[in-house]
């Protein structure tokens, strides 16, 4: 009885470990289609937009002049408005089609050819934690693109693309 339970537990563990790699295989096929909607099950667009917006928010402060004194309130107000405008523009600009273009460009850059596949362009792919998986497209030190998958809604989905 323990042998059967142990075998089932091992099978479940191996299946869980292979699951994101299978998602990579399916993602590779979806990237090959001309319709961006085939990518939709593998992309958590609100999560990607939120992460890009957070990165954008950190750079807004760098654009504004350092001001001490009475202008400090104006600087904070301006930073808030720029962040809000940037967030709205980001939500309109970062669509499923744009995510597809980002991934295709990263694959082409890492694979060396315009028709390279995701699997061919992958230099590294492994778990960061039990619910987070990282794919590195391109060699380390050569400006790779990191595609972050997270386990959400009973599936692995892209939640960030970092170049």
C-alpha cells in the first residue's frame, strides 16, 4: 500500500515539475500563429501591465528636477499625475498583440534567426519557487530577456517580461 502511495506521490511530483515545460512547448506553438488570441490562455495581461507600471513609476521621479522647499509639493503632485497618465497609456499600449511582438522579438534576438522557436532560443528555464518559473531567452551577459511564469488560475501564465 505504501509503495503504491509513494509511486503516486512521485508521479504527481514529476508531473508538476514537467508542467511548466509543457506550457513552454504550448507557448512556442501559440507564438507561431498569426492570431494573437492563441496566446491569451498563457498571458496574464493585467499582471504584466501592473509590473510594467511599477517599473515606470520608479523612473518618473528621475525625470523631475530635484527641488527643495516650496516646490516639493508641486513635484509630488506632478509625479502623481505623470504616473497616472503613464499608467493609462501603458494599459492602452501593452496589449496581447504587443506581448506577442515582445516575445517574438526576444526569441528572434536570442535564437539568431527570425524563424527561431521559443524552445530553441531558451538558454535557461527553471523554477524560482514552487509557483514561479523563469525562462531566460538568450545567453547571460548578452542582454537576455526573462519571461516569468506564475501558477495562477490552475495554469502557468506569463506575468512579466523583463529585458
